[in-house]
C-alpha cells in the first residue's frame, strides 16, 4: 500500500528558531500533499494544500510567511516553521494523494513539535 | 453548520458489541467517502472507503452510504478494546480535497 514518510517524528527547538519537517511519498507520486496541525484532543486543522511545482494554498488564518511550504518534487513536500514560538507547539501531520484523491489520503506518522 | 458533522462522543460500547458511528455531510457534490481511524498520539489511517449507495463490508467493518440523506455510517462488529480510537469521517468531491469531520471517540470496554 501507499506509504508516506514524515521526519522528524519529534523535535524540540528553542523559541525563535526554525524547524523543517519533511514529508515523502515512498511508492507513489503525490501530486497533492496537505499539511495539518492538531492540538491535543482537538480535530485535524488543515493548514495548507501543496501542489508540486506551484505555490501552496493556505487556509484562512494560517500565516504563509510563518509556515513555509515547498513541494519541489512529486515525492517531497517540506513545511518550515519559522521563528517558532511556544504556541506553535503542536502535532503536525502531512498527507498525500494522487491527483484526484479518489482513493483517500495516506498520512505521514506526524511530527510532534515542542518549542521551549 | 459544519460541512461534515459527527457526534464527538465519547461512544462507549462493551467488548463484543456493535459500535455504530454516524456522519452527515452538507455538500451534495461529494462523491467519495472515507473513514479514518486515529489512535491517541498517532496520525490517521484509512480504514474504509465507499463511493456508492448501500453497504460495503471489510472484515468486521461495514460502511454504509445514503446519498439522498447525505449520511454515512461505520459499523464495527465484535468490537475489541484495540478498536478504541477516534474515527474521522471525510467527504470528497470529484478531484477535490477531502473535508474531515471532527471525529468520534470510541471506547471499547473489556
């Protein structure tokens, strides 16, 4: 089955620094990748939709200059949290799908970010 | 009104019972429907997809779709403690992105 690898699984960083999270589709070409954030005991919140070779589409209220998304190839998308603050601490999850999404999404294992 | 609505729960059932999870959606152009399971502290995993009206069975899981009523459900037969998780319903228009519900938390008590 489809596999999406997400790294790192856990990261602790200091306030003001930047953190990069990678999402790779290992055995299929993901024309579309999504980035979500999830706070404890809350629902998935879509942050942005990432299409290969084009700029990401951000959801309302998500700062595109703070959460930089790059989808340079059909198998790799990255999310960089810039100038991280403690309130950015959360569980970040990527998902990937082929163009139509008709087969559903494959999720990465998630990255737990703690900003101290 | 949310586009995809689920009862947040928690839903508690005894081991061996049938767990019934429900979902309604508002966008009539939705064509594909999915159920994801998310264990605490983990990311979601796809467990069922359904595209046509009626029932679709896969092992202990049965997904049901009624497009006229804009209703999707997931039945888990012979529930096990390992089924305890949050179940997310998602609706997708053709070639579009999925809209997720907030999830229903299921607890199966031994």
